[in-house]
C-alpha cells in the first residue's frame, strides 16, 4: 500500500511540473505551442490509422476484421481534419482545456479544504488560487473561439498556476500528515 501511495504522490508532482512547463510554453510561445501540439496529435492519429490499415492488409484475407480497417480509416480522417482545420480544433481544444481547468481547480479546492482540516494556514492561499483557476477555466469555456495571444498567455498562466498549487498543496499535505 505504501508503494502505491508513493506512486500517486510522484504522479501528482510529475503532473504539476508538466503543468508548469506547458503553462510557460503557452505564455511565451503561444502560437508555436498550440500548432505543435495539434500537429503532434495529428501525427499520432495518422500513425495509428496507417498502422491499423497496414495490419489489416498484412493479415490473411480469411482473418481480416472490418473493425480494424474502419478504425484505420477513422484515425486517418481525424488526422486529416486536424491538419486541414487547426483553428477549429484549437477552439475545441480550448473548451476541453477549460473543462480540465475547472475540474483541476475544484480538486485543488477540495485538497485545500483538507489543509484547513489539518490546521494549516496556507489553505486560504491555496483555496484562493483554486477559485481563480476555476474562474479562468469558466472564462475559457464561455469564450473559446476568440483565441488571441492574450488568451493563450492567460491560459498558460492558469495552467502554470495550477501546477504551482498542486506542488504547494502536496508539500503542505505531506508536512501536515507527518505532524498528525
């Protein structure tokens, strides 16, 4: 059980660091970061689609499954859509990120409440940042298509703030649990 808890703790720290890095990339190189991420997603779908099609045609005819070719065609079409309509995908991506931020902010708010339960003074700061993350996520959800450099900068700032709150709450909870 202890090794499982260590894995969970290390995953929280890794996710926080990734959030900070992605947030900084979005803040300082917004256009390049979004296009790069979209094209990487497109490449992943293209590779998955092509590998499914190759697998289908390499399988003896008697053993071929229609689902494999359908999956391959579907993934290739998704890749094509990503490459042809990156602005639409970016708008959808913004909505998804907004939803993720609202969820992350809510989780951090709950975790900040746990800090209060242990009598930690930093819970208020963490709770305030969590509420800001929720508000930022809601703003992104409500207005996803007006993506400007400022919007992407703020998105990066909010993602980085989420990573920082994760690190703060994790460190404070570790201290509080050791005291208890």
